[in-house]
């Protein structure tokens, strides 16, 4: 059996030849009928042939996925002229040719997008308008035709690809005609008055040049055949649109998530209902079936993705689900399966789909995962904010939904921290000179001193956009799987592994470093080894992968990130231990955390030195409150309407939350306080003014001052203003209390999740037998793996069907030859997909569960909607991506 490798499968899908599927009943009447009913899929015979001699454009989601896969060398190997960003397309992209053997201008464009065609349409038009010599355009999208037609806001129908091919050609020709009319008057407009805005306010977007312009190739660059092809009225542009499902972001060869800026990851997973927590999370499982019209778009697209991923990897699935949303996905996948899958030569595999809302604690915890700690501390690439969802004019506005904002996986590691301050300044100066040399077209030694139109970057040496040299994490770096090796490591073990890699790199570079044997690695020790590797440019380039990881580890373990993470870990451990005692003690701990954060914030405001910047903030305390309520619901189940705490304890918690919000109104910007921003800002200004007044007033009053103020004591001019201010503050406090009451109703939903589905609650309670240590909590997936590999019956786990099972059920099963219900653990290849996202701590514990089981030879693939961190969970439940 060939080992499953997601990275290799994705790379192979770019080069492999695709053909029509083989039918098991060829030559029969059934085959003729099936061939008439089945439409020929819109598949390229070979994707690599389209990439040859073409400009390749990737949108933000595909760029993230291909970056983690390491697909850029393969694209250039297949003959791509250049690989460019679709959102930042420019006419200058054609000049950046990696393969200099091409003597003619670019005539082909390949666009790979992880979005709906309607969403990417304006960028595709802009791309075509920037390259006047292009006569052939290939668009590869991660969304299938059925996915386009099923998406509520998509204007395309069942034949989406053919429709879009026609629409793109029509829009392209229409813009060419309009630009031709505008060009008649362009010569009469002074050059300095022409509108070349790049802020997106112009009609076609920034950088669009339809028709002849000074930035596009002239007609004299074309041969006669090319002119005939480009200028032919009905054959100006040929377009092919195809489905390319292998767009995902692999963290390792067996762990993946969906691209953070792709349509599938950004689509709603739940509608706004009573049992919904966030549009980016599945609704709470209640055991009630979804209505056909209520299926969120993200659920349908996830089912489409999983089905086509399995088909691409030649896997025949036995589908299981745990949770209401996962049940719908399994049913959709079962309905999509076709009968000809029965006879195809496919490997069997088990697919388990799990709702994230069944286990919300694990992604909220700050566990002992080195990669989780590192990823939570590093800066992320800014999202492409210019995307918008194209609205279907035939769709009512009430069905229109915004996108869920996922955190990009494009994690930036600033390399300049590897150098000392003097080295950084000199290297930034060299960078400025090199940039000037590149822009001007001369060598740095021959730059004309009279050139004054170029920008001076010297004064911006430490600007993030100019002076920052950063790189992104790669799952596949020169054949080394660094992230995969760090997945199952804790904080200490991960640091030791990076130290080992640095020592090996120093040895290869013939550099000596005094090692301290098997002693634990320190941050200063890593920094010293990195500086040694960065002394020479060739050494820096050769070892940039491990240098990047070492710099990232240093950033994660330095202050204030280290102190904040340790404080979170201690607080979560206290809550876990206290939750096994009484509700009064748990409520008391939460109340103490809130009061402590209030005193910390007050100390920050009074102390400008910021000595306490590493301690927990009020936002962190709200996340701990969420954890406390979930733990209370598990250990002290009560009625759905009431919370786990007594009325007195909860009233006390509400009072301290209200007081904390009013104590630091400038630092509490949460979704549940929307509409009160102006009032809170006014209160913050009033508090700042009072604080400044108290600091400027003298400590004692002299007799002369007392006599001067004697006449003013009877003056009541300010009395009315004080009363109005007090009345306004009281009104604001009542408004805040109402919002806090709604917040605690949300907490009640979190604490009652197990009570809303009795069967599922029994199943989760039964899995507690697989807890190996009562003092260390294990994630749900860890217990699920141990349970299914021991063939333990899990209440609430639903089996859908397999292709063979449906055949027996519909045919031979009527004669008593039906197939028995299989077990998920019977398969040698297991796939677990968590609807809503996974985190790296789960990956580590799942790998540990496989090694501890009786079947360590099982191949497990773990996937999820996105890669979650504790901060992401806060944003989903109480932040900008929440319903609260």
C-alpha cells in the first residue's frame, strides 16, 4: 500500500494527466443510459501543458496553499513565464520572466483561484486588460460547477463553467470596445491630468489598460498570424474554465486546512439562530434535522471539497459523522457519489466528519504545543480586504451573507531580528541601494548622481514595508518537512529540535559553536547560532529555512509573549482543577481573574513604562470566562435555560464585568458593545481629564487660595453639568448591564451544549473512559481515535454509507445479502475532518493516540476548515466574526 502524502498528491495533480473515468459496465445497456445522463466533466487533459509558456496568476488563497506546498519551483519547471499575484496584477508582470528563452510576448494566461468565479471576475478582467497580447486564458477554480450553482449569492447556474466562459469573453470584448472609444479622446488630454488612481475607485480597478497604451506592447511586436488572432472579431479571446480541487494548505504531509482567503473557508457554517455561536462555527448539535433551505453555503461547499478530494486521491470512502452539521455534510457526500465508483480501482478509506462545537475547549486552551505557541506569537499577512461577494440579482437581500474573516496562514518571520543593530542598519542601506538600482535599471556602482526622481529609502530603514525582510513558513522546504517534525513536540522538545538543526547547519558550514551537551536550549543560545549562520550571504541563503524557524522560536519565547502564554496556562490549569470542586469556587476564581485584569489595566494607565504588559488583559479574561462556563457545564449540568452557577454568584460575576468595562472604557471594543462606542469614548475622555486634573492639582491649599475661592463656593453654575454627567453615566451603566446580560445568556448556551443532544451527551460521557490522566485533559479527537481503533461503540456516531453498501442496499440487499455496518477503525487509511477548524495541539494528541493504540500502522489524515488559535476562537465567539 502506497503511503498517503498530501503534499505529493497536490504536486502530482498539477502535472498528472486526467481522463474520463472508467465505467464498470461498459458495453451494457446501463452504460449507454448512464453515458447519456452523465455530463462530460470540464477537465483539462494536462494542466502542465497549459502552464507552459504562460503567465500564472494565483489569488490570495491559492498563493497561501501553493506556498505551503512548495509548488512554485514546479510551476517554473513546467515552463511558466512568471508566477504573480492576481489581486496585484500589473502590466509589468510580463517583464518578470524566469525563463528567459521566450522570444515572443506572452499569449497565454493561467489563473488559479480558490474563490467563486463571480468574486474573482473583476480581477480576471483586470489581468486580461493588462496584457494586450494574450489570446488564451485558462481559469482553474477550487469550486465545482455544482458548488457554484448551489451557492446562494452566485449568479451562475448548473452549467457554471460554460456560462462563465461566455460571460468573460463578452465582458472582455465590451471593455475593449469602450476603451477604443476612450482612446480617441486620450490624445487630447494632458498626460498629467489623466486618471491613473490606484485606490480602486476607478471603474475597472487599478492598473487596467484596455486597448493600446504606452504600457502595453505595440502592434509592431506582433507577427501577421498573431494580429489576425488577436484582432479577429469573433475569436479575440479563447477561455477555458476547469475545476481544480487540490487547493488546500498542508501543514504536513497528513495535516491540512482550507486556504484562509478561499470561498470555502470564508463561507458561513451556520445561520443566525438560537443554537448558533458564530458564522465560522457549526451550530450546536441538537439532534434536529436541517431544512433544505437552511443549509449554510459553507456546509455545501465543504461537502463538495471532501468528495472531490477523495476522488482526486482515488479513495473510496465509508463516511461517518458526529454532530448535526457533519451529518448534513455526510448526507450530501453520499448523494453526490455515482454508481460507477463501485467498479473503479480505488483504495478504501474511512472518513469521520466532526463538528467543532462538540469540543470548543481544546482550541481555546493554551496547551503544550511548540508550534501552537509559535504561531500564536507571530505576525500574519494582512488580508486582501478588496474582495467582495458578488450578489445574485435574483436572490433576496435577506439571504446575502458576509464572509467569515479567517486568519491567514501566511505567517511572516522578520529576518532582520537575526542581525545586530549595526548589521541591520548596514544591510538596510544596501537594500535601499539595490532597490534603486533595480528600479533605475543600472548597476549600483553606475547609478547616475543626477537621478533625482527615485524615492529615498534611507530614512525608512526601519519601515515595515521597506526595511523589513521577512519570509513565510513552508511545509515543504527543499525536501525538509520542518513543520511536520515540530507538530508532535512540546515547548522544550521543539526548542531542542531547532537547536539540533542549527548545530547540523553549523557543522555543514564548517563553523564551530561551543555546545553545552544535552542541556536545554536557551533563546540566547539560538540567537548566537543564528548570527553565526548569517555572517555570510551564501550561508544565509542555504540555511534560511532553519534560520527562519529559529527566529520564530525566539520571538515566541521572548517577552511579553512568553509571560502572557505562561499566565494563560496557569489560569487554565486553575480553572480545570477548580471545576471538579464546586460551582462557588469556580465562580470565585473567575471573579478574581476579572478583578486582577482590572487592576492590571489601571496600572498600565498610571505607569507609562508598561512593566505589566505581559499579564492578561480583559479580553483574555473573557476567554477564560468562556472556558470556565464550558467546564462548569460539563461538571455541573443544569437546565438549558439556567446557567451552571447560582443566581448570587452569577450576579456577582455580572457586576464585576460591568465595573471592569466602565473602569477602562477605552480598551473594551467588543462586538457585544456595538452602538455604545461614542458613550464609552466620552467616558474615557472624562476619566483621562479627571486623572490629569488630579495629577496637576497641588497637594495643599494656602490661606490666600482659600480666601480667593470663598466667593465661588456659593456658585452653582457647574451643579447642573455635574448632574447631567452623573445621569449620563447612570444611563450608560444600565446600557452596559443590558449588554452584559445578553453576554451571559451566550455563556449559558456554551454551558448547556451537552444537554441539547442527549444521545451525543451520552457518547461524550462514555469517551471519558479513555482519559489516561485525570489531571491532564485530552482533546475529543484523542479519545475518538482510541475508541474507534478498539471498535468501541460511540453513541451519536452515525454511519452514512459506502458505494458498495448502497449497491447492496438497493439491489442484493432485498434478497437477504445485505452488508453489515462497517466500523470506522477497520480501515487502514483514516481521514478526520473537523468542520470549523483544528489546532496544532489536537494534531499532536492525535499522533500520540495513534502511537498508543494497538494499530500504530494506521495512516491518519487530519483536516479542518482552518487552523485555530485561542485568539481566533475569541474572534469567532465574541469578536468581529461572531453573532454576539
